[in-house]
C-alpha cells in the first residue's frame, strides 16, 4: 500500500471520528481572512477544488471561520495551512495516551532486521463527527467558505485522534510493528528455525494486509525495508543497540555561542536529547544550568577560581616525588579543586630527610600557586607532617631550611596538620607510579641501596671514583693525632667522650 498517487475519495468509517468538544460558554470562533499574493490565492483555490471533487470538503454557511494561508515547502511547492488558533483555544484537549519512545525501543530488543513505514496524508483518512463539521469552516482570499468532511490539519486534537486511529487499526500487529503517529516500525528476529529475513517478510505481509484492509497508504520515498539499522524518533536502532543520530550530534556540537537566557533554554532543551548517552550528564551541564539564575554572570570561559574567596592548598612528599593541590570552598562549603601540580624529585633531593622533603613540597606549591596566593589574604597550608607547623618558629634549622623560610616570608599563611588518610589527592600525586626511580636509573646516577642483614635499615651511599687526592687525605688523617682519636671513637662509639683530648 505505497502508491504514487492516493485515490481522491471520501474515506470509509474506521470506527474513530474526529470530535471537537468546546469549553462551555464558547461563542463563535471567527478570524478574518487576510490578503495574500496572487500565486498563493491560486494555490489555495486549486487545493480546495481538488478536495471538493474528492468529496472531502463542501461549501459552508457556518458562523465559524478560520483564515487560510500558504507556507513554502523545501521542494518549492505550497503547503496549505489553516489558522485554527481561536478554535483550538476553545477546544477541550483530548486525553489520549501518546506512545513512549523508550517503550517502543525496548520492544525491539534482540531483533536483527528492521523496516520503517511513513503513513501518507493520514488526517484525510478520518471522518469528522457530523455535528462538528461546521466548526472546521475556513475562509479563502477569493471569498469562499469551505467546511471539512474529513479531519483537516491544524485542529488541536487532530494528532491525538490520528494516533488513536492508527493504534486501533494496527492493534493486531503491535507485537512486531509498533506505531508512533504516522510512523510504523517493523522489527523481527529468527524464531522456530526460521531466519530473521523469513520472519520479517511474514511481518511485512501482515502489516501491508492491515493497511490495505483499512486503506492506509505509505510514502515510498520515506520507507525503509529490511535494514540492519533504522532511524527511530531521533536515534538509530539496530542489531548493535541504540545510538544518537550523528547529524543531530553535529548540530549540537556546532551550535553558535549563546548570548541570552532564551537561547540558553533552547540549547539546553536540545542538548537533553543526549542525556541518555552521556555519563554524568547533569554534572557536565551544570555550568550552563547555573546561567539560568537571575544574577548569573555570562563569561564564556572554563570554570575559574573565585578570586574573592580564600584559597588553601595541601601538599605531600614521598621518596621520589612531591605533589600539591590548590583548592577553594564553594557556596556549599565543599572543596573545589583549582589546580593540580606534581613533579619528580631530583637525584640530590631524594637524599633529603623526610622533614626537608615535606618542606620542599610546600615551597614547590607556593612557587606554582604564587599568582593565586600573593595578595589574596591569609591562607591555610595542609600537610600530613606535624613538625612543619612549628618549623617557622624553630631556632634550630639547617642552612637549606633557612633559605626556604626566607622565601616563605612574603606569604601570609598558617600550617595545619591533615592526616595522610584525609590528604588523599596530594598524597597520590606524590606517589605516581611513573615517578618511581627504577633500579637501573638509580645505578646510572650512582646511588646504591644496601639492606643490612641484621635489621630493616636501608643505607644510601653515593659512589665516587678513587683519586690521588683521596689517598693524600687518608695519609694525612693517619699521621694526625687528633684525627686518630676521632676515628677510633667513631669505630667504637661505646667509648666515653672524655677520653678525647682537648686541643
């Protein structure tokens, strides 16, 4: 039932008629016809003459009337449109259930072959209820009044009535051919020893038989038969599952920059199409949703730090790397990351004691986050090394630490202890697996790690080449009396310090 031309005739009664129930107290629904160009007037007159000959319209004397106008089709032809706005406002909406997209798609599970049929001129296949015919009256620029005997396009409840009619007529095939308004989707799979193609042919014969019986016609140009994948309501469904239509994704990705709330609402409505296919969609769309607030500032950049809020950072050090994280608290007092930083320790830095490594991590963070922290007011540094809280005030510091503390002097901060189990991010950054020093690398830079057999102590020593200078130093120590005493004490630390002679 996919002819090139649909027979011009009054349709048979399909058991469902188009009904218009008006809100109580409604008076005449009249809108005056406006002037149109001559070519549109001719197109309108030709349109009604053809439908008059088919017995689908007749001249009217109704007190109701709606204007008629034309809209250009992509192919260049005129589409005839009736402005039933006033009548629609006075019409009680029909409570007809609309098929759910997800239910239709879920019903196609395990199918492997598909077809899609588009019903043609479906509205003209449904009769109007006799008492409602005068309400469908339309005027033309040439001064004619026509009333429809079949359901015209533009009525408020016309789509729901058509969907109810198609669902009713094709009910016996809904297990393999669900419908959505003027679209019918056929899906099949192999069953009882029959191939999917054989089953699909049987399904198509049953569907086309129902269409022939009830005089429903398809548009061959828009039909798809025996495909492995078909478009269904904005997505592609096939044997490999459901995926978004690439063309719609391209339209969204190439959307122009938004400039006001109206455009933003339009874009968010379109982007919702992808919510089923995007992980954590609500979180990703949140920066745009925030712009719907009245006082929101429109600044098209990545989400930036709020310079009016205080900063804080956490830092940590491991045997081979240091890491730090700059953070702020948001409106809900949650930690929001502004910046991550980490690096490997240099060969000399790996020999630092733990205390110095932790202080080095703090110095590294202050240098990296300098533009955020200088002039921002007091801020807090969190570390999992408790002694760093008092290092600034300690009188016993090394020369290296003294240099670093002079660097700290230009910053206004305090140090707070944060246990390692809570200092997760910085701790992880300082322990990146790719920062670990491999054995070959350690040997190449001259570092040996020797495990003592009687304890868990690990000794690090740096190998150095022999030279005549070292031999001369050893000989000088051997001939020096004070040096002999020091060496003998070092080799036997249990000796009393008083045994050393004073210079």
